[in-house]
C-alpha cells in the first residue's frame, strides 16, 4: 500500500509545504551534469563516468536536446519496511522531457540522481520541483548498503 505525502514528509524532515502532495513529496533540482567520459557496468562492478556540472546563469540551466544527469537538492531517507519510486512531474513531460529513475530500497539515504532526457530545449531553474517521490510498504530482508549510500550528502 502506498503511503501519504505527509507520512513521507515526516520521514524526510526538511521539505517545504509546497513539496508535500497527497501521495508523495516533490523533489527539487539541485544540479545538472553532463557526462564527459565513458562509464562501465560489468558483472564484477561498476564505474560512473566523469561528469561536469553545467553552468546555471542566474540559477537557470538552459538545456538543449540530449541526456543529462540531475542531482536532487533534497535529502531522501527511505523508511524501513518501504520501497521508494520516483516519477517525473507532469511539468517535465509537458515540456518534452523525461526523468528516468530506479527503485530506491529501504534504508537508502542520500541526494539521489536521475537521467533527464530532453527532447526539446528547456530551461530548468535550480530549486524547481522536478520529480515526485512515493513510498509503498514492502517486505524486505536487510536494508540498502550499496555504494550509493550517503551519496551527495557532503
């Protein structure tokens, strides 16, 4: 069963009232990166390719068509006995953009990242609400202890 936005907000802590939705919490844009070197995903591990943060003139990223890595500004903490799913806000979809994400396991903490596909030039302002996080009750064994635990919290 999916939990309410208020339930999730209580677990996340520092979110504004306008980020709390009936069924989830909106995450805001922290930064936009362009990958500059190849990465690798293999059977024996992974390597994330080098990136550079794009310039944001007056806090606004002017993005051409292409793929970008976005970092969310908000700290996320997925409660035990839950799993998190992140979806793009309809404002992105209506502007020919798609946000690709992965499952967020119980116990994950950090400022996550997603893949932003831009199909028509768009401007995104730092701090704009770009995604909605929802959580559902889920049975699990253990909690997340992967290499992305605590990412982008420094």
